[in-house]
């Protein structure tokens, strides 16, 4: 496999080995160039950007043979500048340097493929105007950390470059030497066999499913501390779920979701990391089954945020109550029957 780059993008050359497990063009390329997602490869094929012998191949199901050389031309990504959009924000705190919001479910933090508009960044540009820090880049002004689209809770945004630098350093330290704290409430399947614990397991991109992360040897350090807040019994009176309070010592993508699934207690409602636990819903009472079915997301909420103010040095602390959908789930789990 070879790759090159130019001002117009990247070019990859792939020689088919014949041991990729399929002769389909899209599947062979997915194995040979795992950094390109299946959807991205399909789009490139349909656009005529994948060629063999100089001729475009526009059929993802085209059969290749061992020894074939395939060329993939990936055009340069153009970062479109986000536009201001009038999107309501639940602002918990704001001054000239920072703004803290309680993010709702369904709100993407910054523009990305498939979510070019309607993001938190679009809302912040409208709310903050020209003062928003530009250090985060064209598509991420003011952003120093993020929450998954369907994770609710507290986020802080920098409104100027000084604040951005200070917050970035605090998040990089993750409370090892400063007062930064990030706390999450997680409803999980099953009940851990002890009151509290720590998951210290490296996280990296999943080797096959590119949209997922996984615990992998050689991955980036990841540490999550957890403690049981509440336990819930099923309709048979046996423990079926728990509410955990988690604190991060690192900030990897999907960290809590990956770590809790890794120890056998995936988040309720997590279709990515806990789909094999769907059958456990039959152990819940009818109210809890209905609440879980209506949830439509992972049961995770960023309830706690503490940090040092980037200008005054004051230690600030916020807590956000569970949103309505998780309060409904909690109430239904408590009802059991």
C-alpha cells in the first residue's frame, strides 16, 4: 500500500492480495485502507474517484482479483466556516471569559460530516459573536472538550484565547495537579460486586468498526473511577441495574461507555456498546421497560463540572440535575414491578 499527498488531497494505491475475505471492491478497500470509513469509500467509488488501470470503477460491488492495483483519490477536505444559528441554549453560567451550558440530548457539539449545521458551535457563534475564541480552529471555536450527541450535561466553552489556553491545560491535566473535576451519572446494566472501583484500560479505535472505540493494548491511557449511587431490582426481585457516579482521570472518546462495557456493565440504552444486553429488558417491570424503550439514547449525564476560572483563579463548581428522560427512567426502575 502506498500513499501520497498534494495540494489537491491524497492518493492511495492498493494492491489486492486476495486474502481480504471478499472480492467486492468496497470490502477489499475497507480492509486495506481502514482509515477510510465504509461510507466514505462508497462515496468515493460512486464519485469516480476509485480507478483501476486509469478507468473509474463506480460499482462498490465490482469484483477485484489478486494482483489488481487500485487507486483512490481523496479530495482535500474544505473546512466551511460555521454560520450563526438561533438555537436556544440552557446557560448555567456566563461571564466575559467562559460560558457553561447544560447540553440537551441530540445536540452535536461541532460541525462534522452529516452534521454541518444545527450544532452547539452554530448556537455559540450566534450567542457570543466575534468574541468566541478561535484557537479551536474554524469548525471548533471555543471548544475545549465535548460530549457525545446524545449525552446530556455540563460543558464549558472559552470565549477568548486566554480562557481557551487555560481550560485546555486544565482538561489535559484532568485534576492530577489542579482542581478540574468532571462527574457523570450512568445507568448501567447489572450491579458491580463492590461499592467502588477504577477502570484503568487503554482505549484506541476499534480494529474493524471504525465508528467505535475499544480497549486495546497499546492504546492511549484511559482511567475511569466509578462508585455505586443506587441499585435497582427487576420484576423477580433480583438486582438488574445500577446508577453509577463516574469521574474521569483522562478524556478519551466514548471513554465511560467503553470502560463500563469492558467491565460487563454497559450503559442502558447504548446501542453501540451494549446491544447484546437488550434481552435484559425483559427482567424490568413494565414501567421501566417503557421508559427504556422511550429513552432512545445512552443513559449518561455529565452532572458535575469544577474548574479554575481562567482569569480570576477562583474555583468554580456546578451540578446539573438529571434531565427529564433520565428522571423518568430512574423513577420507573425504582418502581420495579
